[in-house]
C-alpha cells in the first residue's frame, strides 16, 4: 500500500474520533480522555510511518540484487512452457517462438534471445583418454577438418588472386572455403546456362506430382551463397509442386544469419526458417528439417547450390513412381574460386572406396549409343548429400539419418548402404541438374578431430559385417580408435534387424559389383616396405588419378599406402583397389586394372618371400627403389654418364640382384584378424 494513502486514511479516522469527542464534551466528561486518545493516535501514526519507510527500503534493495548481473529486459524474452527445441521464424504467419536453452553455444547472440555462455578458451579438443597411436596429419579436405592458416592458403592460391582484393579474398576464402568476394558480386538470381540434353527438354511430367519440402540446412554459410540457393529454388521450382522451402539453421554464429536473415526470410513467400538450439551436424540437421517438413517428398539440398531450370519435376516423378526410390540430380560444379558453373558429363554414379570416402564417378566412356540413355536415370551404389530427394515416410521408416553420427562426414554413405540394404534403391536422374559449390577446404572447426573416423566406424560396425576389416586395414587411425572404444550402435542394429535388411555381401554383389574386393592375404598385403631405403612405395597426389610414376616416401602408417598382391598376380593399389602396378619402359607406374576382364602379364608380379624380390612376370626384371637424387642403375646407362647425372627417385625395373633396394616386404599394419 502507498504511504500517502495510509496517512490520509489515518487522518480520516482521526476526524471521526474528533466528532465523537465533541459529543463526549457535550456530555461534559471527555476532556482528559480526549487528550489521552490523541497521544495514542499520534503514537500509532508514527509507528505506521516508520514501518512503511523501512519496508520500502528493503524492497528497493531486493530489486537491486535481481537487476545487477542480468541483462536489461527485452520485450521478446519469455520462458516457454513446455520447452521446445527450436526457434521458429515462419514467413507465412510471422510466428515467433523463442526458447531459453542452456546450451553452451553462442546461438542468436546478436538477437540476445537466448541465454549465452561463452565458448572462448575451449578451442582445444578435450584430452583423449584412449591410448591409440597418433598418426601423421593428412591434408585431404575430406579428412582434415581444420581450415588452413592464412599463410598456407596464400601459398596455395597465390597464383589465382590478384590486385587489392587479394587480402579480402584470402580472408573470405579462409572463412568460408570459397571466394566469397566474387560470390557477392554475382546476382542472387543468376541463371545457369542450359546444359540439359535436348531430349530432356522434350520430356513430359505428370501434372499431379507429390509436393516437395526443400530442406536447406546451414551452419555459418555465407550470405550470398545461402540466399542464392534459396532464390534459385524459388525461381526454378514450380509453385504447385513446392510446398515450402525449409531453412534449418544449425546453430550458426555469424551475425548476418541472425535477425537480418529472419527479417529477410519473413518477406519471402513460402520460406520457413527453423533454428536449432543445439549443433546437430549435417545428418541431425536434416532429420530435424524432415520432422518439421510438410511436403510429401523431402528434397535436401546444401546451402551453396544453384538449381537448373526444370530440376524438380524429374526427381518428384521418379519418387512418385516408387516411394522407396531415392534420387539425386546430376550434380554440376560451381568453382570455389571463380564461381564459374561447370556442367558434369553424363553418366555419373555415386560410389565410395574402402576408406569410406564418397566420390561422384563420371564415366563418359560409358556413354551409350542408345539415345534414351541420355534421359534414363542410372542406378547408383550411393548418392551424395548435396541434393537428394526421398519420400518423407520412407525416410522416416528407413531410420532417417543416424543420430549417433557426429557433425560432418560419411552420413551419405551410411544412408546409401541402409537404403539399398533395407528395401530401397538409389539413382541419378540426368534431366535434373543442380550445381553444388565444392569447397576449397572445410570451413568448420570440429571439437573432435577424429570425428570422421568415428562416423566411419559406425558404418563399418553396423553395416559391413566381416568386410569391415578391409576398411580398417586402409584406415588405421579408425582401427586404433576402434580398439580402444566401441561405438554405441544398438539402436541402429535394431533398425537393421527389424527392417530385415540384407547383409553387406548382398550389397556388394547386387548393388556395387564394380567395387573390387581385396584379398588382403597375410604377408601379401599392407605397406610395401623397401629394406634398402627404409621407405614405402607411394603414389603421391598431383600425379593424376593414374598413369603417373610410382614413388617412394616415408611410410605413412595410416593405411594410405596399402596395397594388395592378389592371386591373379596383380598388385592392387589405392583405396578403391582399382589401380594396378604397371610398367612403362623401366618406370613403374599405376594404371587402371582390367575389371572384370582377366589380367595381362604386364600387370603380373611374383613375390619371392625368401629374397624379398618382387619380380615383374613379363620382363622377369625386379622392382627396385631409387631415392630422390640417387643414382640410376639402368644397365643401359654408361658409367661415365652416371657420374654426371642424378635421377628422380621412384620405382624402377632392374635386372634382379640381391641388393637391399630390391628387397621388399608387405607390412601389415592391422593384423589379419582385424577389428
Ligand atoms: N552443415 C550443417 N551443420 C554442420 C555442418 C554442415 O548444417 O555441422 C550444412 C552445411 O551448411 C551444408 C550441408 O550441411 O549446407 C553439407 O555440408 P558441407 O557442404 O560442408 O558438406 P560437403 O558438401 O562438403 O560434403
Ligand atoms: Mn556442400
């Protein structure tokens, strides 16, 4: 109660008593009594005033202690009940729901909508408890999560960048893994040149195709590439088939992806924005999008894509014909540096190797003379995640994406093996083209540097049965991790058995017969170690996919130098096992193995265990290692010339001797028993 009001009321009561006293005086006996009562009332009034003043003081102090540490109140802040997982900005009804989540990440910091705890100082990954071997770092984009430093990148791309923009471009490149400065200069509505086959333009599609939800997950995507993706979908997908574009923010930190994006999206017709308050990773983010999608068919596309005119209809048609069919457009490529659009040659299939790395394999030599092959989809052992259409119910019933998979990597291989093994199929549809921006390097920093291996371990242990040993021999880091920890795959095995999924042998023979199955015989497979030089046979990057000379290099121990001498006498090289040790004159090179045709004598070798010699069957010469700058040993080179020339190191054919440079053994890094 207000102090002034109380005083007023007390005074009113005093007036009342005054009136009574007057009556009493009239009766002649109130004088003394009235003076006493006045003292009493004055006392009461004083007491009330003191009490009120004190309580006001306490109240103010209590309020101060609440306000001091907290941020000033914001009108939109409210604690929902019950708590939800995501923040939704819906452009159609402008619905806003905000959630307080104590996740330790800085989502929506700019909007100040969420409780934020600093992540500074937690850059270093937690110390590993496991005691497996620490192997050499690898430099492949698909195996190195951390982006290169400014200096490294300067070296790598110096030749391409020019002028005053160079520094700006380099820092944009480091941040995003592509040249964002160039991207910003390109219209958000640019049209791609028509690259579809003429036959595709004549194709007719059903009027009553199922509706599509295009789900675009993003984590710290650049503004220009993200918005170009969204507009490209809106500009190319027919309205009657496009139920919605669902943007799913996987806890981005970049400022432009916060309120500015919310506002932008609010003005787009048919676009919804969902924000996750937990970092979900590629698969988790897509599963969240799928759970919130309303369309019959889910179309996942990366946040840096551009769609060709007419891309959606052929995909929807194939899914409508068979709801267990998962389809991908033919993926064109946007250059990470120039943003030039490059059309991919048909036919193309999605494949993976024994290290569980995914590739698109373009096989123009397989171009059929049959004109219908230009428009006919091809069955594909796997599909990439860049753009993928799948029936929403089938996606859920086949187990969505594996929630146990960490942030990034190999989720497309897991989905592929699962879809095929559990009753579905996959194909690439050539009349649908979507261009994907291939990064120069991965722009994310992951808290777990071995996350890709951990994801692959889940695939190997869930789906590959005994064939998983072939994987572990070619990825020894995964092998050592697996030795010290087991993945929790109980749920996935449950799905596998409840859906009655087939085994990996069925997958290999029926779906992916092109994949060579290594024999990995004990003593005849592993790193090819040379006694004389103490190094291993190697085929360095930058030599082309095949045809280059074999080299020697320090033994990596990672499984990347693994090879396999099989019962045909071929020395199979590489994680696909599709390249063979071949010869060109005295040089030892790599060339594609004849598959499935029988091998030729030029590709046959015999290993003599006792002497360690590897004898080329056609020439009966021996494999010899020469170090860089070492002396060539060709019998055709005269001694005088030898003294003036040094050779480039590598593997050569030489007349057989017993010198150590001709002594080899296969170092099997992972015991035949395997993981
Ligand atoms: N992405 C995500 N969360 C992550 C990592 C990636 O939502 O933790 C998004 C990313 O923005 C992209 C898609 O998932 O739209 C696929 O990722 P990315 O393009 O890096 O994979 P890649 O094409 O290199 O295989
Ligand atoms: Mn991508």
